[in-house]
C-alpha cells in the first residue's frame, strides 16, 4: 500500500497545477467596445491658424479595440461631428468674409502602440493597473455630407473675392481618403472598463473639404481633427474566449 501511495502522490501533485493551468488559461486577445465624446476642429482655407478654438464643434463616435499583443492594439472606429470655419476669426482674412459648415462621418482602422502597457490580467489572475501614453496611425475614409460655403459680405464685393461659385466643383457631398495619426493616454484601472483621452490629426490630401480652393489657397490641403475622452468595456473575460 505504501508503494502505491508513493507512486500516486507525485502524480497527483503534477496533475493539479496542470488542471488549474488548463482551467484558467489566460486569453490575452481581449476585445473592447467603447465610445468617444469630444470635439472637432478644422484647418484650411477658411482659417488662419491650425486650431481656432471658438470654431470647436461637438464630435462623438464608437470603436472596437482588439488586443494583438500586450502593447499593440487594432482599433476600428466610426466618428461623426461637424467642422466649420469663418474669416471673421482671422485678422488678415476678415475682409473677405467667407465661411463654411459641414457634417462629417469618418470610418477608419488604426494601430495603437502603448509602450508601457501591462498584461490586463497576470498569470495568477490579478488585474494589472497602469497608465500609459499611446500613439496611433491608420487609414480611413471621411465623407463631408453637406458642404455649405458662402460669402456673407456685400454683393458688390463678390467679384473681388469669388472666382468660382461655391462650393467649388459644384458638389455638396464629397468623400476623401484620410490617414488618422495622433496620441492618447490609456488608463487601465478597472477589470472590465478602461478610460482615456485622445487627440488625432486627419489630413485629407485635398483642398476641397471646405468647398474653397481656387478662391483661397489651392496649394494648401485641408485637415480636420478629432479629440476627446474615451471609455471602453472588455467584452471577454481573461479566462474566456471571444464570443
């Protein structure tokens, strides 16, 4: 009997950790779903500075984030908002009296790199708390759904400023390729939620986002910006596969 026990005791001690490892095997490929609330900005022919804060418009969106590795995430996002510009904000352009407004809708896919990120849950099942800056770059499409551009000065001055009717090209709806690039701060303090802040530039590689090109500076392309606060929810737990 003692020989039998001597055989089974080491075997039992080996099987217990193997069973626990199998049961609690971590799934490090998490999936998050979240929202962003913030603002939008524009830079182009109807703005003298890159950021004109009194032209900030409300922006919002939703995203899903997939954890490829500990520090690398893939995020698909849909953002919506408005952008606008007005010559009255520029001491050098205020006599021209151009202004524009358009809602925009962006769909994009970006890679995020958080160099100081930790595993969300350790091998022992403990949630890791950390704060890390992150950087992102990606590609996407933005649609200006209704470009409204106008000259609001005296009719007698239209010939002085306007060479082509607004919006230039005659299209009030346009789509552009864009390449989101920017940075943010990731705050991972809760097991099922994460929070953050983000700022991103969006070049559109075109001068027609605002409906002004020839009437402005056709050699300078337009940009827009998204910035705001984010929160996301972990859809899958660390010991369970993705749904």
